[in-house]
């Protein structure tokens, strides 16, 4: 016998659990003195990093593990994959911070669309 009541899976329990986690975090950060202190520290650190993203990049690069001869000999593919993943993440972060998009503007003049470049 086929189950035909619900052909699409639902994510009710996942959403319920995530809502519980967010409610718990919100009550901690907004409802306790130590939570408010931690929230202030997190916001201060986020503002510091926002003003100087190169410092975050240096921190990530300093945490990067350099391969040694002993790790290469021990055949640890997880460590090599982790290094490759960290490098790709750093490259993606650099490319995201250096995007310069040119926004095209269009205007309507006399019922016709006019490009701002003209």
C-alpha cells in the first residue's frame, strides 16, 4: 500500500529545533547580565573586524597548519584536504571583499528607456 497523504517531505521538526535554539540564545543574550556582556563583546569584536578585515585574514592564515615532512609520510589525506579547504575559503573571502560592480542606471524620458551611459 502506497503512502499518498504527504508526497513532499516537511522540515517541521528541524524548524522547531532551530526555533528553540534561537529562542534560548536570545533569552540568554537579552535576559542575563553575563549574556548582555558577551553580546557587547561580540558586537565590539565584529565592529573591529569590519573596520579592518585584513586582521581577520591574518588570524585565519596564522591558524593555518603548515604541512611537515612527518605529516606527509604518515598519509593523512584529511589534513591535506583541510589545508586545501582553508586555502580555498581564504581565496573566496579575498575575492568577495574585492568586488567592484558597476551599477547600470536606466531612466524613462519621454516614454523611452534611456541608459545612463549614453
